[in-house]
C-alpha cells in the first residue's frame, strides 16, 4: 500500500517529537532535564545549551506555524544566533520553554494533517508547505542529536537504553 505524502510527513513529524524510530525523539531527549542541565555548556563555549536549542527550535516552528496559518510574520531575529537566546531562568521558565516547544509542535501537526496531497502544490512564493515541514523534520532531528550529545557530555543521559 502506498502512503500519501501527507501521511509520510505526519509520520516523520511524530518521530521527531514523540515516537522512537532510528533515533530517540525530542521528548525523550528532554525528559528529566532540569533548568541547570538545560543551561549547561561544555568547556570552551563552542556549543549551545539545551535551553538555547529548545528556544531555537521553538522560534522556527512558530515562524512556520504563522506562515501556514496566514498570520502576520513574526519579527525576524537579527541573526540565526539570536534564536538561541535564553532570557529567563529557573525551573518554571524551563518548564514553560519545553511546553511552548511541544505546544507549537502539536499545533503544526494539526496543520500537517490538513495539508493532504496539496502539501507540495504551492502557488505562493518560496517553498511549498511540505518542503518546509520536511526541512523542520530534518532540523529537529539534527538538534535532537545535539541535545543528546550534550546530555552524554554532562552525564545525564542513560548509558544503556532499551527501546522497542
């Protein structure tokens, strides 16, 4: 049986956040992380923190959500580096950052479900919605790997994982 392109996008969208496939999903990568771990960086400062990465992911998800809903564009960050900014601290603020990420991911999931086979039919300028969703899927996967590596470096990632 052949899957529709919208089903493939949705399946991979779910792999990014909630379902183990070839790699752990983002929800697993963030599970059990406290605000101190979320702000931690390895010596040398060549990496972004987990919290900075969560804010970066949220920024680009909000940007796509607004575009696909036809809402006014959010103000652009001055640079990509600015999307990694953390302006709050503490457990409550960290929990909110994670909740915001999961909320916008869920809102985009609803949009992806509605794309149907028109995911790559785009009369507007720029990329088709399906292309942008696929780009975010790859983006999430890349940054999830970074988060897991940070957790390994700080010793907060389990040494032996099992999955089905």
